[in-house]
C-alpha cells in the first residue's frame, strides 16, 4: 500500500480522527479502534514503512526511540512493569502470516485483565 492511501499516514496527519495519547515530530500513538484489551494503544512512526520486514539499518535509531516511547507510554497509561503482577505486551504483527491488517509499521501496546479478545 502506498503512502498516499495509507490509513495510518492519514491518522498521523490528522486527516482521519483518532484518540491520540501522544504526538511528537516523529511518532503518534492512539487508541486502537477495536481494543483487544482494557489498554490497547498503537504507536506509529510518521515515516511510512510497510512492515518490520521492510526496515533497514538506517531505521535502527528510530526503532530504538519507538521502543523507548512504548515504555514511556506504558508508564503514562499506568501499565508499566513495577513489580508483582503488573506489566504489558508489545506486538509487531508482520505480513499476512503475522496477522497484519494495516501496512504501516506499528507497535501494539496491550495491558489489562485477561481474557483479551485477540492477540492473547
Ligand atoms: P494489525 O493487525 O497489527 O495490522 O493491527 C491493526 C490495528 O489497527 C487493528 O488492531 C485495528 O483494530 C486497528 N485499527 C484499524 N483502523 C483503525 C482506526 N481508524 N483507528 C484506530 N485503530 C484502527
Ligand atoms: Zn503510512
């Protein structure tokens, strides 16, 4: 899918509404429209990359910052691992074999009481 008709590029540009929990020059994070868990947020880079199989070594710093943002958002959303039974899951579905539906790279951040509806 090209950048021009990419749903997540349009969400990042504000052309399609979303419930944003974070926005900066490089990333946008918003609530999944069909949450599989009590907390279900998607973190995307503004840069259009189709899948985790399309990244290059040049993307390494961005991917590192993306994971640091996941950690920061988990903290902000109150689901960080702080001991005991706390914590969250981070998932990158990649290609049809990985269950990917939207071809703009994104991390799912999932947390909350089981059962989760999908991806459990
Ligand atoms: P994936 O299967 O990893 O590609 O995940 C795509 C996710 O995007 C799914 O969990 C969808 O529920 C979610 N999604 C699809 N459209 C929207 C939208 N307009 N706003 C927020 N989340 C969406
Ligand atoms: Zn895109």
